[in-house]
């Protein structure tokens, strides 16, 4: 459920960027809609960052990938 929410938030961020680009290209003189779309994107990105931080701290998501594998290898070498 959390992964679906994260993907939806990413899609909303991309849609906001697309809206800003559209208003930037179409309305060269009026940039208020572009600024508003980019402001929404920043707010949504900040909310996503906070959500990911809380999910990581509470254990809802676990780190994986190269960095985690390197940490596990270091732990095995120290044993």
C-alpha cells in the first residue's frame, strides 16, 4: 500500500512539472501559473521526503540495494 502511495506521489510530481513546462511554453509573458505549479511540486516533494523518512524510521520500508549490501559485507568482515 505504501509503495503504491509513493508511486502516485511521484506521478503527481511529474504531472506538476509537465504543467509548469506547458505554462512556460504557452504563456511566455505570464509566469504566475508556472511559479504556482513549481511551488506545488516543491511542497509535494517535501511531503514525499517526510513520508519516506517516517516510513524508514518506523520500519515500514527497509533499505536495499548496493549501499545496504556494502554495509552487510563490512559487518561480515568485522565478525
